[in-house]
């Protein structure tokens, strides 16, 4: 038989009619269908039509296409021996080519059809076919274990386990990868065969093929999470095995094995089972923390000065703004600049997870489990690393010191008077990667530095960090800026004597930085304002800081994403400067209502995209900062703008965070310039009333606070509006488990 050239229209229509009739509940029709199927099965060509409908006839509905595949599956099981080779090949090829179909039902049907082949022919002996099957398992793991398809997994799992012993390493590897897809979901078919699975994994533990070893390690890491009970009897051997694999000459295997220590650290039995192995494990993890040659190439480790090279846009991570929540004395809950999650990302430009990062993360979590007990294994190593003549080794020692900072802080204290000066010295190392890691590690010890007399460590550290902020290397600039923001949070008003020097450096960096680091610089300035507060309100400091910020503001377009960090920075500065925030800055800022895009959208929705919600939140929060900072001076800004109209729209936004920030602003404007709020009270109060819903705790909190501020201003004139809010307020007060801040806001002002 020759290669199939595609369906004839008449034949295709006949097959489609048969498939439609198959779905009829009528018994007589079903009998006709069965007879017709018998006739058509005389022609092997019929199977080509069935696979064609399943894989290519996208115009048909999914149930019809799926049914076509199920009939084909039955034919494969019953008549495969009589299929001419071109038909069998065409069906196999179609299954392989279409396992990525957009429909999960079709993907699962194609998977079942492929599996039918495995029971009657050596389809799985071809690597391509097994690779395809692996993809089906990845895409359709839930469907393959569903009643709707009669749980094909019950047949598949034992079959996969047989292939663990196959002579081809590729097929062994695919077989483990297929089973691995079902571990995290605890698929019943796998749980029924769990002991056989573990036994087979152990048999492959020292397989020659790195891909097989990698998949064995991955399986053991996942089993540690979902079936630790089955691993506990073998835990000593598994740990010994993983110690070897973490040193595997193939880095992908080593990385997969290193994940084991991260996962084990989260298990309650970690301390008990791992304590006796620390003496072997710690040196292995420390060794894994060195930059590999490929890392150094990717990080341009030999490039010392690159500050003039523009950033590529994909290097810049998106930022998210957290709405502010108001408490009774009206403190805004602002996110701190350096999130803990980012803390460990010492080389985030190389964002791929690698052995260095995994080893450092594992050491970090183990330090939190074992605390000081880790140090006897580490300290002898550290001395050799930190003073090593090779920069790559020295750099890894500094990273080790940073990784253990949180867990082993108590035990490290006696060594810090000697270590901190050494690290400060490393800030001026000739290698940029050593300078940048020294910034990060020092930031992890900032709390201790600040607890000592300022002249001992704080002053030298601050001086050197400020020099690094002006480093010629972009990675060092970034690390220094982030570390300085952490130091600012820890030191707070301790920095006041050095404000002039700090501001000179930060302002100088404005003219030096490329795009990515500019965003981190805004954060460092905002954090400084949050940390020193009103101490920033000196004419000399205002004169230094405001012009470059205004200049950056004027350079940005309304839709520029860089407005986020700049607005957040300005918001902190406005709050810190209070009355010192220059009213002359008003026109430079979005005094005409920063969510300009919101205004344009509400007036001409057909022409403009919906405004970016994050942008609206951050703009509302800046206005809150301005209202709080400028106090009565904000009145002239509000008078010249349509802020009240935009505020009315934002208070009704579908996104809770937008409403949360708009109520905070309403409260601030009520305090600062009630003259502009009063005419809107009749429209605002019903909206405030409907937002007194404790399900959205922060929205409810800010709405309550705003109502309190309005009550204070309105006095007896509040009478007509009391009913709109009273019932909800009483309900909040009487609810069990109402958070303290909300109770204070509810009871405190309305009393």
C-alpha cells in the first residue's frame, strides 16, 4: 500500500456521519453503527480517516474528534496485526506530531491511542515516541488519572516501571520522567506501586547516563516531600547517595541532587537524620558555591568597568506596588525596599537557578535549622576561603558568610569585630564580583553593625558603601545601592549626622546610572526618607534632593513604567519633608490628578486602554504623601485640578487595592483641605458605606478611617449620613476576631 495522500471528501463525510450517529441514544441507530464499523474495518484506510479527524479536523467539535480517537484505539488493540505498515506509520506520526494539541481532551485521547500501540507494538522502543509520551504525561497528568478516561494510568505506571530496565539509556530516562509527573499529585496508580518504584530507582542510582541520574535525583527529592514515610527506612543510604550526586561531574545532576538538601531542611526529621552527615555535607555545599567558569563568562566577570553600557530592557524586572493601609495615628504601611525573597538573590542578572545559588540557599536554610551547631563544620573552612589568593575562592567564602548570617548570627557575634573590617576591605577589591558580594554579605550583618558604637563599624561601612554606589561597575552599583537601603532601614536616625554626605553621593549617582540601577537608586532615596523622616526637612537637603527628582519627573512620559518607583520615592520624600516639601514643586507633579490615564479612559474608553491599576495606586499614594506632607499647602494644588472627580471614580474601582488607596487619600484630603471634600460628601458617603466590608480588611480599615476624619470635620452636619454607615460599623465592632487596627478606627473616631 502506498503512502496515504489524504481523505476523499465523500469518505470523510461518511466517517463524520458515522461518528455523529455513534452519539445517538437510539438502540436501533447503535446497531446500524456497529454493523457499519464492522464493514469499514475491512479497509485499513478507514483508520487513516479516524486519525485525520482526531488530529487535523479542527473544525469539528471536540467530542466528535475524541470519539474518532477512541474508535481508533479499539481498532489498534483488535486489528493492529492487519494494519499495512504505511497506515501504522501514519497513525504513529500523527500521534507524535499532535500531542501538543490546544485541547486537553484531544491531547489525552491522542495519548491513549499512543498507549494502545505500546501494548501491541514496539512503539515505545523509539526514543521520539517515548519523548512524545513524556510530553503527554506533562500536559495531561490529571486527565490520565481521571474516571472519565477509565484511569489509563493504572496500565501506564506498571508499563513505565518495566522500561526502567530498558537497554537504552534515553528510554530509561524518559520512563522515570514520565512516572515523576505523577508524584506530586500522589496519583493512586503510583501510590499502589510506590515500593516497586523506589526499588527500581535505587537500582538505577549509579546509572552511567547523567540524564537517568538526574531523573532519579528529581524523583527522590519529590518523594521526600510527598512520601517521606517510604524513604525513612532507607534515609541513611539516600543521604550518602545524594552527597555523591551533589558532587556529580555533570552540573545538571549536581543541581538536582542539591535540591534534596533544600527540601530536607523543611522536613521535621531534618535535624535528626542529617546531624551526623554535616561533616561531609558542609564542605560539599561550600564547594558548590564557587562561580563556575561558565557563570563568570555569563556575568562578564572579567569586565570591570561597564557603567557606560546601556541596559537591555529584558534585564529589568517588573515592580509591584503595595497599597497603603491607614492606622489611627495614620502611619502608612509601606513595603520595605529590600524584600527578603530578593535577599538571597546575590546574582540576579544570572537569573537561571544554578548550583551556586542552590548550594547557597541550602546552606541558608540549614543554618536556620542547625543554628550554632553548623559553625564547627564551617569556621575551619571559612578562614581558608576568606583569605584565599584566588578571587573565585575568596568570593565564595564571602557568600558563605552571607548565607549563614540569619541562622548563625548568635554564634557569629564573637567573630564579627574581626570579620566586618575584613569585609569592608573587600569592598575595594580589584574584582567587581568580589566587591558586589561583599556589599550583599555586609547588608546581612547590618543589624549587628548598627548595634555597635557608630564610629566602630557603621561609619567606615557607610563611607565605603557610598563609594561603591559610585563604582564603575553596574553590578557593584546595584549591590551597593540595595545594601545601603538595608543599612538605612537598620540605622534610621543614626544616619542623620551624615545626611549631607549621603545626599551628595545619591544625587551624584543620578547622573551616572543606567536605567536598571536608577530604579534601585529611587528605592534607596525613598528608604532614606522613610528612615530619617523629618530630619530631612532642612533647606540645604531639600535643595540637594529635589532638583534631580523633579528633573527625572519631567523627563518621563505619563505611561512610563519608571513612574512607579519614582512616585514611590517622591511619596516617601513628601511624607518626610512635611511642610518643607516645596509648594513650588506642585505644578511639576501630577497635581492635576496623577491617574491622568484614568481620566482619559473614563472620558474616551473606546480610544484608550484601561489604566494600569498599579499606576493608579501608586499615584493615589503619592497624593496621600503630598497631602500629608504639604498639609494646608496642598489646597492650591487641589483647587487647580480635578482630583475630586478622579477620586470619586477610583473609590468605585473593581480592584480592592485601588479603593484602599483612594480611601486613604480621601482621609488625608479631609484633614488637609476639607473645603474641597465637603461639596462631595453626599456622593462619597454611600460609597464609603458599601465598602465597610470586613472581608476586604484593608479597604474596610481605610474607609472607616476616612469616615472618622469626615465626622471630625462635619460635626453635627454629619447627621443626614449617619444611617448610611452606622449599621455596618456596629456590625464590625460586634464581629468576633475583628483586627485591633480596625476596631481602633471603628470605635476611636465615631464614638
